[in-house]
C-alpha cells in the first residue's frame, strides 16, 4: 500500500467509519477518547508514523 492509497483510505474511513464504530454509535458506546481532528500537519505526522512502522516491519517504502 502506498501513501496515497493510505491517505485515501483515511479520508474514506472519516466519511464512512468501519462497522465497529457504527455499531458502537448505534449502541451508545462512547469511545475511550475523542480523536483530535486531522489537520494537514497531523495527517503528515500520521503518514510519517505509518511509513516508519511499515519499514520497521520489513516493508519497502519507495
């Protein structure tokens, strides 16, 4: 998965959350903490973290 695809998944999941988040909302289960909104800087930090974790797991980053 490249960074552009990861960013696209992140945008998609913000608009259409995964099933777990939808079920939690339906049942009224509050998440442990509210995630901070993504700004261009925090999204860049998240992508940098993703790349470092991917590389640490033995993946190639081009």
